[in-house]
């Protein structure tokens, strides 16, 4: 029970840190997003530093420095760019990278060369997905905080429902080799509640999305969020650690809390673009 209260208080504080700046103004959201991104990158660097391999040279600090510097570069290029071709190339690259990471859960031997996966693919997945998440409010051409709010609400509802259903009814493991505690029952519970919330958004929010599009977003967010959690669990398992950090009591590091958001953001971004062009 104590752990439940700790997790609840931490989750509430974490949600407020993201949502208050989101609705306050655009600048504050980008500022908080940038600070959180630096923390996430720091945690990822620390995580992959636990691997027993070298990165092209004896000085791993060079690759870590590059990892830090590319995030400001990416976000500047993407947010300031008005070129749709650049946007699509960037988006497809990140989506394809995340698909590769998803396949690595099934075909782990595909990445026996851990440098490629943990330094390059992991780098692109983390930094690129963070850029796309920070860019979500402006996907329609003007700042709209409700887009990010709905995405976060769907992720958090799915995660919370999956946790409750998993603890209460969970018997069959979803992906035992990577995350033994995740269950099929928990996943289905998260999926159902995510779809229910998407129906609620369709009825009460005006975001120019059809009913089917909202249902698709609910399903995608839940499924991709779970997959993102499993991908991060795989990184931690290979590194031999339980949590990515200790920033959030009851949750571990910020990367532990945002893994679903990071992985799902590029796919939701792509889906919204498709919906906009099709409708």
C-alpha cells in the first residue's frame, strides 16, 4: 500500500510538471521539454555505459558528447524548418528505427553487434523521438496543447489500467524474457481503457478527428506504449539494472516513466499527419 501511495504522489507531481507548462504557453512547454530531454539523455548514457563494450575508441566521452549535442541540433532543425520533405524524411527515419527496435524484442540475435544497437540505433530512437514529441503541439501549424494532452492522457490511462489489471488479474506473462511482471491481462486492460478514453475525447473535444481515427489513436497509443516499455526493459536487462535512475520515487528514473511516450510519439505524429491529409 505504501508503494502505491508513493507511485501515485510521484505520478501526480510528474504529470503536473508536464501539463502546467503545456497549457501555460508554448515557450514554457519547450523549456520543460528540453530540460526533461537532457535528463533522459543523461540516463540513457548512464544506462548504456553499463554495457561491457567500447565505442570505436577508448574515449567513450566523445560519443557521449555527440549524443548531448545532437539533441539541440535536431530540435532546432525540426522546429524551425518549414520544409515538408525534411519533416517526412526525419519522421520516417525515426519510425523505421523504432520498428527495428521493436523487432529486436523477437529477434534479439539481429543485434548481436551491441555497438550498433545501443550507441547508434538507441541514440536515434531516443533523440529523434524526443524531438517529435516536443513538436506534436505544432503539428497542425499552430500551437495546440490539447494534442499533447490527449496523447499523454491515453498513455497514462493505458499504463495505469495495465498496472491495476496486471496486479489484480495477471496470470499469463506478456513477454516473459524481457519483462516477467507484464501480463496479457494487464495489456488488455490498458488497451480497453485507452479506447474508452479515446471515445470520450471524440465526444467532448473538438480536434477535427473522426470516431474511427480516435479509436485508432487509442489502440496505437496503448499497443505502442506497451512496446516502448518492453524496448526500454530490454535495454535495462542487457545493462543488468532495474531502473534507469532515481529521480522519481516508486518509478525509478525519468526514462522509466517516459519510455512509452518516447516510443509511441513518432507513430502518433505520423498517424496525425495521415489523418490530416486523408480527411
